[in-house]
C-alpha cells in the first residue's frame, strides 16, 4: 500500500454533523436576507412648476460654404485652403477659422485668415474678424486651434524686392480672444528664416 504525501485532512471525510452545519448556515443566510431588505428605489421627480434641464445640444461649427469673405479676387473665386474649429470665446458654440485666398491660376496668392461664427439663432455663418489681411502678402501654414487660441505660421517677405515665389520670413503667430477683440502675440522661440 502506498502512502499519500499529504496526510488525510479531517474535512475530506463528510460526516452527518457537516451536513447539519451547512444546512444551518444556509437557513441563517436565508432568514437574515428576508429581514434585511434594501430600501425601495426612488426617482427624483420634478416639483410642479420647475423645468427639467437637459444636456446642452451639440452645436455644429459654422460652415465656410456660401460665406462671402472680404477678399477681392476679380474674375476668379475665393477658395478655402485650411480651416479649424473650436470654441474661441468660451460661449459653448464653436467658431471656424478659415484660411482663404483667390484661386489664381499661377503664383502664390496671399492668404487671409477669417473667424466665422453663427448667431444665437443658428443662422448662416458670417465673418466676425480678420486675423490676417491678404494685403499683408503672407501665406499661412500650420493653422490650429488649441486652448481657445488660434496658432499659425506666416510666411512673408522682408522687403518688396523679394520675389513672390520665395518668402524669406517665417513668423509664428497666436491670437486669443480677450472679450472684445482678437489679440495677436508671437509665441516664445519665434524666429525668421
């Protein structure tokens, strides 16, 4: 006969007393659960005369489609080349920032940067601010909206003698809403090419 490496344990052999103890424990749990009951569920009902506030509806950002940009393009049309959206003034409704230039067949037309908003009635989008005027002869790259601020890189010219093909000044720019107007600043580490 071979000996087990583990000595026989007392609980491995059932005896009638084990069954009685188990039945008593189960009966105690059942009896206790019938005495201790969770409270009844209640839902908060609005008191008469008060309104139930729902979550604010998500407002779509203004579209650039059909917007008249303050840009003189002659026989060609204005084209939106970049855009970004976000809530710039903290009112819960997003604005759209659009980089627009004339759709010229040759060359590098200058860009304009415009802020679009929509009225509280949700009507058509309209231009409410010009951040970069096309008369400044710059091209805009890296447009973004972060932390309620507009950032962009502006490629321009150091003088009128620099050919339009080859901007020689690179300037990072940042605009933020101060409650009455967009203020422009140059981020730290700004440099020219």
